[in-house]
């Protein structure tokens, strides 16, 4: 994943694509921050799964920012946020559809043997392990909650 980001940075530099270049630099800075936090805690460098979680968080932050910019009539800033979202999504695996998320949630409940809401954390942890970066876990937790009721 790190090699893919380094390659994308070089390509953006050569193409003089400023939005892609700045976004890839932001991604690398976020990863480096997490690496430093791990190093101080005595852990290994950030794994690809953790990089996917960082990317998902960055997308969510930009979606919220774009919404706020839209509400305050700042269309140019909202457009910039959406352009960054597209760049970040290029590094993420294909997102699961709503039906696939529901099916994955049902499968995780069956696999973990979850009986009620108290087992929700165990189910979400299983989903995060299997589908890191492939689904919105906020939506997935709502689905799991409905299925466990």
C-alpha cells in the first residue's frame, strides 16, 4: 500500500496534478502520524488494514466538511473536498453494496454466534477484520443492531 502511494505521488508530480498531489501527501502524513504513535507505544508500523481505516476516516471527514461548506454556500470548497474524496477512494478497495453489507452482517452474526445486543461489539470486530475499508461501519452497526433485536 505504501508503495502504491509513493508511486501515485510520483505520478502526480510528473502530471502536475495539484489536487492529487496534495491529497496523497495528506494521506502519507496521516500514515506517518499513526506510525509515530505506534512507535511510541512500542508497536510495529501501521498495517495495510490500518491504512484502509485511515483512508475511510479521511473520506468521512471530507464528506462532513463538504456538507458544511454546502450549507454555508461555499461551493468551491465543497467541490475541492469532493475532489479529494475521489482521490482517496482510488486507493480503497471496492465498497460493498447495501445488500452485500446486510449479507455480511448476517454472516458475521452467524459466525460469531451472537445472541443479542451485548454481542454487537464482537460482531462488528469480526466485520472490521474481514471487510476493512470495504464498508461504512457506522451503517453496518445499525444493520447489526436491527438484526440482533
